[in-house]
C-alpha cells in the first residue's frame, strides 16, 4: 500500500535553511549521524522554524544551544535475547534514547516494530523534547523500543521478550530519571509485563516508573483515550479559530491502533462522520461511519485486522487493498498510524478533494513536501508535536497521581486533558503570530517548544 517512508523522504528531501549558521549546524548533524533519515528529517523541520528566533536572540548561537539540543544526553543500545514457544532462541536489539532532561525526567514511549532502528528512535526522542515542553509539564524527552515484532506472537512469547528487554533497561529507569510509556506495538499488555519485571528486579513498587499502567495498579483514567481524544480536541480548536467546528465534518483516519480508535471515538462524539480506518494490509471505507465498538472488539480484544472489521460489519463497509485512506474525499484527515504515511501525492489528492484540516495523531506522518503543499493550499495543519501531545500530558498526570498516591476520576482527568490541548493550541497560535507567521502551527509549535527547553538549558549552565 503506502510507499516506503524512507524512500518517500529521500526523494523529496531538499535543504536550504534561511541562515548560513543553520545550514552549517545541519550539515554537521548530517555528518555526525549518518544513515538516519528520519532523524535528519525531524531536525530539519525544527531548524526551518528557527530563523526568526535567531534573528531576535543571536546569543543562542554563541551558546551552541542548537547543537546541544540536537545531541542526545545518552544513547543506550542493548541485546535482547529470548526464547519462543518452541524453544528457539531469538536476538533482538533494544534502544533507549535519553535525549533531554532539562525540563524533567526523560519521558517518551517504547515502540516494538520491525522497522525500529537507531535513527527512528532518535527522531521520536527529538520530537518528544519539544512536544513535552509544549505541555508545560515537568517532563524531559526520551524514546525507546526494539525491532521485535509482537504480531503473531503468543502472550507467553511477548512476556518473555518484555522480561528480557526490561532486565537490561531497568538499570537506566526510575521515577525521577526516565519514565517510558507505550507506542506502536506496546499497549497495556506489554506495559504490564514490563512493570512486573521492573518490580521484581528492583524490589520496589515504583508506580511512577512507567505510564499507561492498568487502572487497578497505578494507571490513570483517560490515558488510553488521551492521544486520540487530544488530537481531535486540537483539531476542533484549529477549526474554531476559523469559525467552524467538528459537527458534520467528514473525517478520514489512518491506522487502527490506540491513537486511531480514540480519534474516531472522539470525532464521532463531536458529531463528525468518520468513514475510514486502516492497517498495514489495507483500509476500510464504511459509508455509515466506523462502528467504534466493533473496531475495539476486533483490535483490542481479539488483536484482529481491519479486514475482519469489513467482514463483520456488513454491506456498508468495503475493505480496500489498493491506494490509501487519503483517496477518500474528506473535510478532515487525521493520520494516526506511522511516520511519512501521508506524502506529496496523497496531499495533492486531499487538496483536490477539498480537505480543510489535517492534524497529526501519529508522529511525523506527513512528509515535508506534503506539509508545505497543504499549508500553501490554505489547509489548516496541526503538527504532531502539538496535536498528539495529549497522550504524554496525561502520562504526566498519571505520574502526578502516582506521586500523590491518588486516583482521579475520568471526568477530572479528561477536563485537564481538554485544558491542556486548549493551552497548547493557544501557545502555538500566539507564538506563530508573534513571529510573523500567523496560522502556521508548525512554526508555532517548534519555536515555543524550542524556547521552553533551551531557556531551561541555558539557565542550568553548559549542559
Ligand atoms: P498501535 O500499535 O496501537 O497502532 C499502530 C497502527 O498503525 C496499527 O493500525 C498499525 O497497523 C499501523 N501501522 C504501524 N506501522 C505501520 C506501517 N509501517 N505501515 C502501515 N501501517 C502501520 O500504535 P499507536 O496507535 O499507539 O501509535 C500510532 C502513532 O501515534 C505512532 O506514530 C505513535 O508514535 C504515535 N503516538 C502514539 C501515542 C500513544 O499514546 N500511543 C502518543 C503520541 C503519538 P499494523 O497492525 O498492520 O502494523
């Protein structure tokens, strides 16, 4: 279905930053981090936003703060050996990038997917620094994962893998040091196995060491829903700034995991008609609107595929294995699967079909040239750093509840999520306007996140 994300990016990559200083910093980053295209892409996107900041604050260059923020504080790679159900031994690779702790303990998810490598984890960790800064909470940036593929593995195999992974990772974690959560391939089941092994190794019931825990053992209400709900709330804020709302909008969503499911649920609650979801095998187009209860049953209970959804849903749903969800006409598009899944061709189709808003539930799902095209066409665009920050913000609320040994209601937690998304939207909007690029949420998010984290770094000395 979708082209290889890496190929799509290489094809369209172009440099040419606005100042010689930024160009030289970027060239040095390319030289020192070879073979990491996703990391290069994430860095370039932030650097492209920084010229106005450097015009106003040239002292940042002397302090080498850009070079510092682009270099992880610590990069951990380790062997993860484990045995499958037939006794065969497998060896995977584990990663944790502890990117920046100026604002708080490293915070960011773990991804288990065969495509995971150092460059992917670095791009995710880098984005996480600015996203976490935007939440206004005391959390630094980090990310981790493994090239392990949980698909088709039994619960016992996933447990043995998680135990081996945590056996090594545990020495780097702690509620005040580094606090992982879930991401692609890591949900409640995996967090449970990881927490159990951490507790066993350390002999500590340290709830704040992982987020996304079960509700009965330190988890937070609304954490499961938070990323998808937050993205839809952010989209609603962007639409409201243009005098519109979600009511009656035709929405396409990609993916069918945690972020996709709760984006669909929230959009429907706000009166939108969501007609698609997808996985790596194809997508579903459901004219009557996605039946989210059925989708949850198939994906969350049965670990099934969207093809199963189409089979069980009846006449309104079609399973499509050619093309992408972006081919379906819509007002709002919410890419919620993986990086670089929405490229220039897809953006052209969306614009031709009259899309009004695109908001990133996934991390960096839109290629740089697609973002440019959408913005130039007047489509309101919500970057993942801002739009999907509701997940990590609610993880920070989970940490807060753990520290106070409290358990908040769903309503209280959701209200905090809503306020956070409104605040992030206002920060991005106001920052973009102040820097002469009104309506450019990419610039607003990058500049506001960058200033918050680098101001903290500067105040803390040469670190
Ligand atoms: P899940 O594992 O729950 O779901 C991932 C979904 O994306 C699945 O439908 C999967 O399909 C699809 N997918 C993954 N990789 C590919 C690929 N290479 N090509 C096509 N489809 C793919 O993950 P999440 O929903 O948690 O995460 C989705 C995105 O949201 C990621 O970018 C993640 O970083 C981001 N995100 C997640 C947060 C969270 O709280 N969970 C917070 C902020 C961002 P298949 O099953 O076929 O692989």
